[in-house]
């Protein structure tokens, strides 16, 4: 019996020793918006360096729709083995208050790994629009109530909420046009199919610098280093809007702790590299690289903050 027990123990030890270390195959990083937007650019920039560090390809997969909730739902229901991750964003802390029912709980079904970047949102109009500042734009909207449009990355996203707050604070009436991401939204902004947006800076910067889009204000509490001459909405006279967009990596909630710990360490290390910081600077993003606990606090705080903002703005969706 003793020999048998020792033999079984030896086999158990051998099996444990032969268990392959994570990762042994490509990892999928799900982007819940269409390709070409800020979430996609941030994800691809990180994926390239993360793949090198982990020794496996990190595949960026777009799963757009329903205000970024389709992609989040996909990851929340994925096998918790470290091979399916989400590039989440501030939009996910808003969706729970906007949609009457979601098939997942963002705080309970997904585990924070690390906040990757912060990006300011910018109020932009087509360069052909004669408005030179926010006050002139507001006067223009009031002269044509219910006729001018603003685009967003989808119902229940930060851009949507900023738009409703802007309407309430300026006593204006705009038409909301939801898109599946910044790529198609930017195309229509340039073509004049939509009048304005409150999108993140990343897809807009090159067009602002080229003179094709006009930046009138940023929606954050302070000016953006990427657009130092552009005032905040508060400086422009619209008090009460202080929203920027953060992006971060999350995993299915039951993902082993050693995997999320390794992921966090590699993400933080990648965000400290001069090459990645240079790339983020080019797209108007500020690298973060915090702990899972700090990201969890950020999510909890934003969820509570936006629940009130959504209630005040009276935004609800089926």
C-alpha cells in the first residue's frame, strides 16, 4: 500500500511538473468597437509589445455593436483560461445604467487586469462649419433646433452621454447618431454627413492638424497636452462636463490569479517602454499601468458617478 501511495504521489508530481505554463497558444484581445477607433489603436499598440513579452501572438479581434456591450458579453462568457481578454473602456461603466437589461455584469463577470491609457474627448466640427468657438456653435444649434447631429460610438457610450449633458447644459436640441466605432464616425464627420462629435482624440488628431476638422473644446477637467491651445468645455462656458475615456484590459472573472498577475506585470512593463510611450504620445493617449485593485476602484467609482449622470440626463435604452 505504501509503495502504491508513493507511486501515485510520484505520478501526481510528474503530472504537475508537466502542466504547460501559460501561454502556450495565441491570445485573443477583443475590441468591442469597429476597427480604426481609439480602442482598436490602443489595443494593437499594446498587443504588439505584449506578444513579444509573452512569446505568443496577441490577436486583436473586433466585436462591435450595442455600445461596446457585445464584445464585453463575449469575453464575460469565454473560458477563463487567459486566452480571451477584453480591451474595456469607460463606456462599460456607463452601459449598465443606460441599458435596461444586459446579459452580463461588468463588475461581477470580468476581472480587471490593468488600466492601459487615458484619452481626452474632443468636441469637433467639420472645418467647413463657420463656428470658431463653443458659443458660436451653441448659437448655431439654437437657430436650428432638432436639425444638427452629433455622432457617437454607439448608444450608451461616453460620447453619447457627453452629448446629452451638452444638450442639457446649453439648452439645445441635437439629433444623436450612433455608430459602431470611431472609424465610420470620423469618415462621416469628414464627409459632412454628421455635424459634430465628442469622440476621443486619437482618430481626430491627424484631421485636426490637417485642418479638416475643427477642435472647439476638450471634455476633460484640464487641457490636453496633445491639443494645448484647445480650451476645456468649462473654460468655454459649459460648466459640469468632466469626462475623459480610459482603456484597460480585463479577463473572465474566474481566470487564475497567476495569469492575471503575469498579465499585469507585462502590461505595466510594456507601458514603461520609450517606444510605446512615443506611440501613445502621437495618438494623444496617456499611459497608465496600475494594479488590478486600482482598476477595480476606478470601475466602481465611474459606475456610481455615471449612474447619477445617466439618471439626470434621462437616458435609457432597451
